[in-house]
C-alpha cells in the first residue's frame, strides 16, 4: 500500500513504480468512479448531501467543502464510499499474481498490507499542492483533516523521503522496486 499526506508526492511515486512494471491501483480514481451518476455510492451521497449536486452530478469541490471542514461528515462519507472502493480494489487485483501496490490517500483503511508512506515536510507539501492549483483555504482544511506527519511516519513499514530532487526520488523508488 502506498500512502502519504496531500502534496507528499505519492502519485509521483506511483507513476515511478508503474514505469518499473509494478501494477499500481489508484484508490482515489476509484473514489471518483463511485461518485459518478452511475457509481455505486452516488445515490447515498447525493441523498445525504443534496447541496453537493450540480446539474444532477456530485460536484466534488462542493462535497469537499462540506466534509473536509467536519470530521464527522468526512467519516460518514468514508462509510458510504469505502466499501465500494475496496470492492473495486479487490476486483482489480483478483487473479493477479504479480507485484502490485495500492495507492490510497488515507491512513485508516483496515487493509493489513505493508504500508509505504511518501514523506515530505508540511511546508513543502503545502507549496506543492498550491502549485497544483488548490485553493489555500481548501488545502488548509484538507491538511487539517489528515493525520499529522508524525502519524503518517508511525504507520509506515517503509518511508519514501520526497523532500529532495526528482533524481533523488527516482533513486529511492528504484531501491524500493528492488525490495518489492
């Protein structure tokens, strides 16, 4: 399992792993799919947060504004979506006998797989997310809703530092691939 806080670089690490022929399953992408109008969690989420709808579609930005400012509502969203997401992960990996990594944006998954955590200082993570176009207040709310850097690190079986150059990250990931 590959995880880390927003802006840590887990998606970049996922791309490097995939380029090394490691199968990477993106749980966040599956989270998008379950919220689409034909998605497994659409009706439940639309009924719970009708204010998140725009033209019959869940506006993920509106939904994020609601749930990332209230830990209880964030947990409720997870309860509605995570079973479907984990089912999609299981289906994606069914019958696969190679090396796979599941990229997840959360700490608590209930999955008992070794956890690789991509680590970067909070200030650098904040800068990276701003460079991707995130709104400052939204970013603050999302970071506040996530585990602290210390909690991420304490949960790790393997830490992938990502506070240096891209070349350093490539070298680190090449070493991880050798371990996998």
